[in-house]
C-alpha cells in the first residue's frame, strides 16, 4: 500500500508534458470471474452472411441465443449455463435494473452494468442487432403498461442533456449540493458534479432527471432518476482538483498562495457527448482551462466509465495540475505499459475498482518541462469484479 508521500496518496498529473488524470451494483448478480460471460456473439453463429440477412424477431432471437442465453437462459428465465452468486436477470418475470423502455434497455445492452458481470455489447453487436435483441427481451416478459412521464421529467433521447440546480444528498445524513450539475449521456449514464469545485459526486445509470425545481416557485431540488452505481469518494477518497506553481512553491509562505479553485465557465453539446468547461485558479491567478467529457466503457469484461480531459495551461514551464486523492489505490505494474498507469482498490467484499491513467505521473518539478498547445489525457474507472488472476488477465489482454 502506498504511503502518505507517494503518488497514490496525492496524484499530481503534469499536463505540461501532454500527460494524463464503490460501486453500488444494480440488481444484477456478482461473479468472481469473467470467463463464463460472453462479450460477443458465439463463433458458431455465421455473423457475416446468415445473421446479416435476418431481420426483426428472427434476428433478435438469434442474437439472444448466441450472446445472452448462456447467462439468462434459452427462455430468458435466468437459468443459463453460467452460474453466479445470485441468479441472472429473469426477463420472463419482467422488470429491469435501469428501466424497461426500448431506449433504456438499448443503453443497458450497449454499455453494460457496472459492478456486475453484465458486459456492454456496443463493440461486438451492430446497432441493428442490439435493437433486435431488445425487442426480443421485451417480448419474453409480461405485457407492459406504458406510462407517459410528466412534463417535468427530462429524458435523454437523441442528444445529451445538461441541467443545473440544487441536488439532494446521496445518503441520509449528508448535505445537499446547492450548486449542482447533472450531465446525461446517450449511454444511459448521468454524471453528477458539484459546481463549486467541479468535483464528480456520483455516476448514475438509468433515467435522467425530474425537474422538481420547476415546482413550488423553484424551491425544490432536482430529482436525479438514475440509480447510483459509482461514488468516487468511496473508491478514491476525497478527490478534488489541485494546482501547484513550482516557481512560487519555495516562497509559498510569503506569496500567500491559496488553495486551488475550480470555476465552471460553460457547458457545450458536441456531437454525441456533453462537454463541461472550467478554469483553475491559484488565488487570483488563472493557471489553466480544462474541458471534460465522460462516457460508459467496457474493457476486458470490466464495466465502468471514462473521463477525458483537454487542458491549456497558462504557464507550462512551472504549473502542474491534476487530481488530489487516490489514497486507497495500489499500483499493478504487471498491467502497465508506456505512458499508462494502472492501479486498483479493493473493497471490504473483495471487489475491485481499476483506475487506468493514460500518460505519466509526475512528482517533482525536475520531471516537468514546457509543452505547446492543448494537452489531452484520460482516466478509466472500471469496477465491480473481484481481482482474480482470470479477471486481471482479461483486462491486461484488453489493454
């Protein structure tokens, strides 16, 4: 385990070099290994010729048989060949972790469910195949009653949505977030931020939000509708932005350098994702501008999300910015590669959170140098499986 002075206890990510950045499971079962969980259709299925020619119900049944039945059973009753601590979802009984509408199910099939053996099939099934298997899964269950949401419910359809407002506490006894930000993506994930310090509060999966702040003269909080699947504080400790000015560090006591402030400047919808933008300050000095977008990610049988940042630093010769946190993580050197750091934290039940940083971690001024133009770096957070040899080997192969 890293000590308090290590890069895991206080991770400063040097953007000047073009460098880098628990789970609450749904109702799906947990498993110790990803070996039995298919992430693509069976090789026995002639995907190029015969499957491509199928359509409608026939296509949905074929995709279900090859990609889903091993876990959920041939009839969809949850009694598949792959066995877990808890039975897999029974589609025959109806009800789903993150909504039973076609769009909600399509997002789940595409992105998977973090913290469970349910992988995402976005890369292994075409959109046509995923929509066909969704129709098949719905047809397996009981007749559904269609409920039209009220006018205050915001639903993500063909473009991401961003809403600002006060947010309720995640847990009983915690404080609300007076200045919150909720970003809903096309993948069914919602990212919940505190606008006061641009700290990620939680990741949710499912429906987006009810605008309760439109009621009672705007006095109510927003009501996020997605289930919480990841809380960074649980895995990473208190994670906030941190900036250092190495040139002024030696005289910090005299110069009166204050804590880093993150000030949100804008949000923007770009193609299929929402971008949030903010500036970082040391006292009154603006040291960097940062853009971030986040999205669902499946890698080597693990499911989670990816945060991608692009930054422009005002003084690339001396300023370092990045995340302050990560006390509970240990390095996995066997999984690392050039410009790639892999860490893991394990909860009390033995389930792991993998943190992958694409770039290098810098710990001193001597390792930094100037760089021109904007800098891009990425953090991947994958979670919910136990770090067995098989699970770690699967993610190593994917990397």
